[in-house]
């Protein structure tokens, strides 16, 4: 009787675990290294070391919108033979999706030097954007209508740029001087959260994760820790969604809270999810590597073939609601993330009127809107929480906005005008 009870209990627990996650068809043939939600085309772009997505040939990159699709010929199918490497970063800038990494070629474009862009139909090299031969592009973000790249390179086109540069859509320029980024460097988030393989010391307030507040490094509710596994604790990627910071990586605790590879932070509390990625093997690609939200649902990818008791093949989506296993105690070490993250812009796309809804208290702010060429098309200084404006005189296309508050803090985003 005890054996039967144990068997039933075990099966029930496995079923409960599986209810939290869902597979994406047959998944991928190997690990993912980057993901990006594109709200313009309503697709989740994924890059990695895989050649198959749900048994379809995709070659190191694919798009998902409920079904998998290839991005043309994919990566590393060069005229001179098969190249090596894979994407490490994805973002949209203007009318293209940009991929960075250490790949040799994209589509039928040879010698892209680890940087290429996709227009939804075909591949192209980035204008003036070839990084130095042998360089690796580790991260790309768009901030204030400019695209920033970082990694291990010495130049962009003919411009000397040691590890970091930015593009305004026309011209490349350097940021500061004499940067020397390592292979593990990345921007991670626009809000100056920094995570990676670094240890507490030299005045830094946390191991594995910290935050910069314009003047000093600050604690993020504690450090990242490993328990029994003989590995260095590391947050592989972060993203912000609905006022929370989500982290994935190779860790067993964060801020003292049990969190097996996945955790969220609301500005006061760390919470661990009732799930477990397999990161027990001595391999840097094992474990959770990247996270994104697509259609308001969390997707996690990496080097895990199993999640809890279910085979997911390197990518899965969370369907367990808001369930968390363990949360810590409130520490209140810095301001709530809601202030930084929450701007509601609707309807998007817009045809006649677009509304900007700010969740913070009334204060002076500037709303600036740019077109795809970076030209300012609208500016308003206001202290209202709700701003509605006509877009009937705007041409159809993608627009970028920046909101700068009275303290000089900036938030940005994009919307579409479609008539």
C-alpha cells in the first residue's frame, strides 16, 4: 500500500510540475543563446546553436508565432562552405531585426563579421557596421533612438571602437574611450542592472548582480549563490516585465531565496519559481540562458533538455500563472521598478489617436517622439498623467518616444501608426 501511495504521489507531483510549463512543438535540436520579442511583426526571434526547430531546418536562428519558421537560409551557409558560430543578441531598430554574435555569414551575404540584419524577407549586412575580423558582438540595445552594441571587437567599419559603439541610423560613433570588454560583457538592461560572473569585492555591493543609480553601485536585495553544485553562480540574462525584473542563469539562491535558475524581483522581494533547470553538467551551455516575454507570456531558453520532469528541448513557455515557491523578506534597498518600467501606450498600432498613460504620480516630464530617421516630430512638456494626441498627420510607420522626467531619468519605447 505504501508503494502504491508513493507511486501515485510521484506521478501527481510530476503532473503538477508539468502544468507550469509547455513545450513549443518538439522544441529545438540544441541550446538557445538569445531571444527577442518583436511586437511589430508579433514574432519571437530565437538564436542559438540549433539546426532544427520542431524538426524543421532553420540553421541557428528562427521565428516563432505559434509555429516555427526559418529566417531564409539562416546563418553560416556561406558560398565558400559552412561557417561556424551563432547569434548572441537580437533587437529591432527601424525596419530591420538586427542579429549580432560570432557567425560567419547570414543568408547569402558572406563575411558579415558577426553582424547582420533581417527585413522579414532577406538578409543584408549592416551599413558601415562590420566589426573587426574575429570579433564577437555580445549584446545590442536601442536607447533614445540609437542602437548600442558591445562585445570583443576593435573597430566598427573604419571607426576604431574598442568593445562598444553606437549608431544613430546614419553614422557610427564611439562612447568614451579605451573600453576593453570581455567575452562575458553585455548591457543586459537599459536600467543599468548589471549581472555576470563577478565576485563581491572592490567596494561592489553584490556578487553576480548589482545596480547603478547614476552615482554608485547598489545592492539588489543580496547576491547570487550556488549551493551544492561546484559551479560559479551567474545570472545569464535579465528582462523587465510588468514592473518586475526577471533573472535566469546558473544559480540556486538569489538574495538568500531558493531559486533554481529562475527568479523575479519587484524592487523589494526576490521570489523563486517552483521549477528546476538541469544545470548539473560541467558545461557553460547547460542551464537557463535567456528569457523573454512574448504575448505577455514568459519564455525561457538555454541548454536544458529537461525542465522538472518534462522534456522540453531547450525552450519552454511558462503557463503556471503567477505561482512562486518561495519569496524573501522586503529589503527596500532602492525605488520600485514600476516607476522605471510602466508606461501604457494605446492603441498600438494607432490610426487616429494615441494615448500615453503614466503610472507614477503627477510630475513635470517631457514627451518627445521621433520618426525612423531620428527626426523629432512631436514634443510636449506636461505634468499630466494622461496624454492623448492625434496621429492623423503622422505618416504610417514605426515611431520612437522618450519620456524625460524632472530628475533627468529617461524611459523610451516605440509605437506604430497604421491607417
